């Protein structure tokens, strides 16, 4: 928790002490001997709702203190101003809270002196609180609520006499935090230091020495409780002075941070465990990336090796079909037609593999020019005519009445649209229909490829564009393929500044929508300096 502390300029000379007081969650209040507010830390502000910055500082006691205690606090200030009175005292004040209730706080009162030894006020260190709201909350038998009990036992307040080294005073929190009663520390002057854990001895001793020299310090100290459990306190040690300005005591405030330290240790352990797990995952990632690169390289090499003989086979197949190697019977020509279609499919599959490998290595280049997209679709329809006829499929092409120009690579776009049409043909039943429609919407050209085939479940719409993914990935699947055609389509369209989307339901066919910018719109985008790669 954090907040702000109000500080009167009179206390500016105690800067080191104030930096310590600022950090504590113990209620702290300092008043001048005349009753003016000198210090009010954030905890007291939270309890009372009093904000010094918005009201007169002298209004504090009249606005926040319960009426019965307004005279009592004035009397106590006069008592602390009396040179014959002790340097410390214990009092209880009741405050009005912002929720309309009251909060009674037991304070450890310490006379404040300036560097010349003159008494300038009293510091009240909250040690115990009792809340009584207007609604009358339930309390434990000892008069404290559970919340108040936690506040009582979380902060240790003590004073060490510099001359004798003995504990001059100790609040009741000692019994809960350390397992010893306050009088145990007064009986045994060395008890507090004796319970400091060995690893904290040197630092604790140095802080005590600094406080005796007049320097305020803060430190975290581990103590062994009476039952030998460990408690960690965030301690603040500061000098207490007499009228002559001499340091006569070491004043200490300690807050229990054991749970926080344990949490920090667990967090540190978890951090190292997570770091070790991250390192293992990173090593596995690097290994998988290396294997992936090797896979892409092998895929590219194998595809090139397969492509060369297939091109030769296709060439001789075409020569035979044209009759340049002798006459053919109808049966022979029909067989060669089937062979030619299969060779074409295999070559397109290999081209997709090659392009996929190039895409993975960011080596797929585009040879762009202004193209009529309708002409590309017409070429695709001509190429697939035989395959469509073999399945008795009807192919409809609906072109825009005017040329629709795009800026792109003829071969890559033709390959992508051929993949989409092949996909529609593969998943269409015999005697079905495949439709291609080309329209313009502002600066965009829309191409819809529709079929009435088996359809795609909605949850698979995004995954079908993943590499090697197939809706039916089993070894006995009905429809062949490697699952890279649609991945290539998406990559090619994105390289052209476009996108591809799918709409489909099982048993109702599928519609793929390809959206590409017009040639002029694409050129404007490319000419914009903001879109240029560094």
C-alpha cells in the first residue's frame, strides 16, 4: 500500500527519520506543543479521512478528534512539554472516521526535540486500535475486531536506552511476533539481539550503531521466535534525543513481512523454474526450427527432381496424342487423355510444393504487371474443362462486362485460382455445378468460386488454410491431396495485397471469396512511402 505523508516544515531537519516514517503502515501522528499538526502519515489519513492539503492544519484536532479527547490531548501536550516528565508515554485517543464511526488508537508517545535539544512536539506511534462504527460491529471478547487484532500484532514498537543498552519500552506486539512478553525484554537486556538470526547480526548491529550516532536507518531483520520459528521484520531505527540534543535512545518500529518474504522466495524459485523451462523450450524450438528448415530444403530439392522427369513425360504424352508418333486407336487416345490429366495434377502439386518451400524461405518473388483478371479466369476454365467433363460437372463463368485490371503475377494468380477451382472440382459430386463470378466493389475486385459439394464445418474454416491440414487427415480418406493448395492460395493473395475467405456448411457446398485491390489502388499503396519495407 502507498500514500502520502503530511510534514510540517519544522520537521525538515529530521529528513532521514521522515523517509523511514513515510514507508510504514503504522498510524503516525505528530503534533507541536501548541497542538498544530506536524506530521500525519497516509495510514492516519486513511483512518480519519483528514487531508491536510485541503484544510487548515490547525483544524485537525477539532475536526477529527472525538469531543471528549480534544481537551485531553491538549493536556497531554502540556504534560510532555514539562521538562520533568518522561521522554515517552502511552495514551489512547478516539478519532472520528470517514464512515461515521470511531477509531480508538493506543499510541506510544515520544517527545520530539530539534538539534539544539528543544522540545518541539510529540510523535504518536499507533500500537493498538479499536473500531466502533455507528452500526455496532461485532467484537471479540477482548474488545478488538479481527481486523484490529491484525493491526495490533503486525507492528513492533520499542525503545533502547543508549546508556545501558537495555529495552526501555516494548509494546504488546512482541508477544505475538517474537513469543516473548514485553517485560521479558526489560528483564534480559540482550534478549532482542540474542534472537536475531546469525546472518542478520552484522547488519542489525551496524544499524543500531548508526542510530546511536544520530543516523536513522531501515533494515530487514530475521528473528528466531521463542518456538524457534522464523519471523522477518522490516525495521526502522532512529535516534531519540534529550533537551540538549544528545542521543539518549534508539527508537524502533518493526513490521512483520514474513509472509511477503516467503512469497518472494517462492516467486524467485518459480522464476528460476520458469527460466529453466523456457530454456528447454527454446532449445526444442531451435531444434524444431532447424528440422523445419531442413524439411523445406529437402521438399524443394525433391520437388525439383520430380518436376524434371514429369515435364518430359508430359511432353512425350502430348506428342503421342497429336499423332506425331503414329496413329492411335480411340481406346489408346482415351487412356492417354486420362494420363495427361493425371500428369497435370501431379505437376500442379509439385508446383505448389515448390512455391510452398519458397514461401517458407521468403524467396517467392512476383513478376508484376497490369493484368485482366477475367482473362486469367478464362484461361483457368479452359485448363480444367476436361477434368470437369470427366465428372460431368457444369462450369459457369460470369465475368464483369468490362476488363478488371489487377497488378500481379500472371503465373502465381493463375496457379492460385486453379487451386481453388481444382478444390471445387475435387469435392463436388458427379453432375454438380461449379460457378465463378467476377465483380467490382469500389477499389476492390471480388471473385467468388462456388460449388455444391460436401461443404466444410464452420470450426474448420480457418484451419483449412494451414499448411498440410486436411479436414479428413486419416490414411483412409476419400479425397487425396497434401493440404497445401489453400495455404498457397492465401499466401499468394496476401502477397498481392488481397485476401481469401470461405463460407460453407456441411452438405451445402462452399464459396471461396477472393478479394484483390484494383491495379490503380494497389499502385497507390505501393507508392506510399509508409508502406515501403526498410
